[in-house]
C-alpha cells in the first residue's frame, strides 16, 4: 500500500516530506481514483543539511574544548566532519548511540589529533529539535488553507530521508494525532509522485488522476494599483474564472489588462506576467461599459487571459506560462514576503480603496450638481462646491488618513442629500416627526406628501 498511487482508497491524506534541503507538506484528497492537491506549504530553507550542520558545530565545539584546536576553519577537515556527521545521523535512526571517529583529523605542535567521541540519540535529538519543530507551522497553515482538521485525515504519509529519524516520526505523530504511515520507502516516494504527475500530464496514465493546484494567486491590476484576484492560490487546476469590470473614466475607449501573480495587495509588488489592451470600447460614462475578463488555467500551468466588451463584442486575449521563471524558492519567498508585509499592505490597500471611493463620489457629485442645477439654487450650490473642493483636497493630500476621508465624504453626502430634500419635500426624519405630531393631534385621515 503506497498511499500515493492506489486508486482503490478514498480519503484525505497529508504528505509530510522532509528531505535533504527542503520541507514540504501537502494535503491531498483521493476520490474514485482522482488525487486533488488541496493545499501545499513548506520551508525551502529546512532539511537534513541543517541537521548535519548543527551536528558539525557540536563536534567542532566539543573537540575545541578538549584539544583547544578549531577544526571548523579548515575546509578539508570540515568536509571529513560532514561525512562523519551524516553517517552518525543515519546510524542514530536505528541505534541509541554511535561513535564519531576520524583518526588523524588534524595536528598541532604536540602531534596528530584524533576525533573519537560518543554521541547518543538523545543528545542528537536535543541538538536538532528546533529544526523538527519548524515543520509544524507550515503543517498548521496547510491544514488551514485546505480547510480540513487533523481528524479529517485518513492517513499521514512520511516522505524524505529525514523522516527515518524516530524523533521526526514522534513529532509528526503527536501533531497529527495518528501514527504516520511508513510503508513507503521515503526516498522512492518522491520519484513515484513525479512519475504519476508526468504520466497524467503526458496522457499515459489511466485510472489515477493527480489534480495540481496553483501555488500563487493570479489576477489583474485595477483602479488605484490594487491587485484583484481572479484565481486564488491553492485553486485546483485546470480552472476557469470570469469577472466583470468597467471603465474608470468617462468616454474611455480602451482598457489595459495587466496580469500579475502573487499574494501582495498592490499589483506592482507581485510578479508581472503580461499586458494587453482592449480597444474599441464605445464611449460611455464611467462605470457603464461591462468588460468581461476571463482566466482559463490549464493542467500544464498555461494561463489564457481574455477581455471582452459585452456591448460591442470587441475582445482581446493573451497566453502566459504561469510557472515560467519561478522556482520553488521564488514561490516560497513571495509567500513569505506577503506574510511579512501583510499589515503594511492592508494599509496601502485601504488607502487605495478610500481614494477610489472618493473619486467615485466626486464624479457622482459633479453629475448630480449638473443634472439638478435648476432645483439646487445658489446657496446650496455653493455648499456642495465647497464640500467637493474639500474632499478633492483630502484626496490629493498623501498624508490624509481614512478618518480624514470619512469626515469629508460625510460632509459631501450630507450636502448632496439636500438636493433630494429640495426635490421631494421634507427629509425622512421630518416626515416621521410630522406623522407622530399628526397622530398625537388625532388628525386622522390626513396624509403626508409622498
């Protein structure tokens, strides 16, 4: 039972992969022979090499205490010590202790020096425990992204050479609350997974389908430089998403579609994938044209982007390779950057959104002022013009806070409501007060003006 390519078993599986240089955690759903990668996470700077280097430092420090000689400054000696450390690491997966031995490792004025010391499994585990614990945060995040709890998992599969270490198995078992499956050869399972994926994409494998996910969100730049997502990260591919957008200015006859990939809130901070212009949009007031933007992502990671003006049927499209030029390290770095900059990005997003809202309200105010010019009168017109000018000043001042925007927008909205009061009579509050007064005076059969 490999737990990887057996189409007979259904359920949700966690694949815990701790290799030589990286750690990866994946949550997969198997249903009637179809594997869906629900979420992935990991740490590209965590692996067996960290365990080796920690042991290397320990050996160097212990040797220096006894012999007053620093072994770690000589590259040739370090290479020998790495071989000793790696051998010890492997032996301690099955033994409770091992000997670290390297005769004639160095020499000083007193003669040759030999490395000969004992290392217990407990000591090694205490040295590398901090690295083992670092696997848990990605596991938590992966479960969260997949929308599953630990109790939902039918199986936990350990992958990668470092999962032979009993302490790693113990930590994984404690975290997931179940005994992990070790029936798979940890070194072979990675190759098996790659072969299955290659077979599916090449059309050579029947009975088992592995559904991949997009590692980063895909979207376009919208008004204010915002990144608007059409395909969220961890979406199963192939997939297609369509959203409606519009123009930002009156009589706009073309729009630029800029495509980005990443997790930052502002488009410019993400990876730029490509750009095209949709031209020939019939002139109309801002917000009136309906522009349909579609993202069609196939199983090979090829993104087909199209934009179509609904009224004129004018359309334009482009094709992008989403995985081009991005390594696993790049993807992990982009995710990490997004997490580190999250609070700052949200502030920038909020600023862009209040600016967009202010632009919309300024435009609507100008339209209403023109449309209801006869009913407004000079005094109210002056009040509205002043409110418009104040909001525009706030909009143009980079130091303005969201509170500044709210105050200015509220003043403008209050002034604009007076246009309706002029046209339709009393404001609603006054109508209610008048109704209550009439009821009190028992003036039945009287009604207010609509």
